C-alpha cells in the first residue's frame, strides 16, 4: 500500500513534462511540487472496500466525490458524476493502478485474481482492463509471499500474456506515454524486475517516458512488497502529502487515516 502511494507521489511531477537537465539517476524522488493523484485516492478506496466489506463501486464513488480534483481520466470522471452506473469497457491503466493493494489481503492467487477482477468490473470491464487489475494485484501477492523475481516473471508472462523480456535499456529510446493496461503493465513489471530496492525501482520508472505516476504506483507496490520496505520515512511522507488543511486549526486526515489503518483500527 505505502509503496504504491509513494510511487504515485514521486511520479506525479513528471507525468506530463520533465525539467531541463533531468537526470533520472539523481533527481530527488520527493519534492515540494509532488502530490497524490487519483492513483492514491482509488488505491486507498480499494483498501476501504476490502476492510469495510462494501462494493468497490461504492468505495470508488465515495472517495471520488470526496477528492474530486485528484486527476481522474475523462471516462472515470463521467462515470463518477453520472447517475448511470454502467461500466464503460475501458482497458486503460486505471483498473491496474488501484488494484495492487488487493494482493495484500488474500491467501491464494485465485482469491486475489477474483477480487481484482471484481474491482475492475464496475468501470474497466474490457478483458484487458480486467487482466491489468489481476496482474497488478497478483504482482503484489507474489512479491509478498516470497516468490523470486524469476518466478514472478515466468508466472506473469504465462498467466497474463505480458512480454517481460525486453530490458529497460532497449525500451528507453523508444518509450512513449501509454495509458493502456497493455502498455503499462509490462513496463511496471520490468521496472521492478531490474531494481535492487524501492528507490531504484522508482528511478527505473523515471528513466522511461511514461505515465510516471501510474507506473510508479504499480511498480512501487511490487517493490515494497518484495523488499519489505521503501527506505524512506513512510509516515513522515504520508503525513506531508496526504493530510491537507481545511481551515485554520483543521485538517482533512481521511485519506491518510485509511491509507495507514490496519484490520484492527479503523478510522471514524
């Protein structure tokens, strides 16, 4: 969960442009112009749905209305503000960005896949949208349950049909922003597979022209699950970026509270 959120925040400022002289090897991961995006909001909403036992649709609508300016895609935004509750056949990477946390809460890969598919169905009911969500959740599940990177690569390629053999060195010169699950998932897995820790995983994301917040969110979830840490002061960063002022003496802690809660301590 934390890895997904921090990956989103780190990638947020490079989603559409990069500063002159940008060096992905040395660029600070966190800066004053970083922010959380829809990736974080809906990832936390997925966790909320699991812990509360409510529908993913209900959770996404609740969080979407509470945080309306998080940067949602146009189709999700239309779904969010419409009285119609029909899914819209999307295969965009929005189904995958919010599914990683699902891999933290179930005991078998089959359970993880079923819940991930359920999370996608309410909006991204295209087969590729569902596949992306399943792969994102499965990546976290496999990483946290002790699978090696070789095992993860082999299973993901076989089970979901993604080609994970192309190294980043071959991808970088031809990288382009791709908002589909088919374009996002192989890159996110590759950024993780070539990493040595959480930070190097996010730097791998920076090294390619891509949808950096979403690729960072997905790959960051894999990395934290695999390495069991981020190497950063997680709570300090989550407080810094997720808690927002409402008025003098008041702050909105709802997103932070649900991002950090566990099964035994639920926010009001």
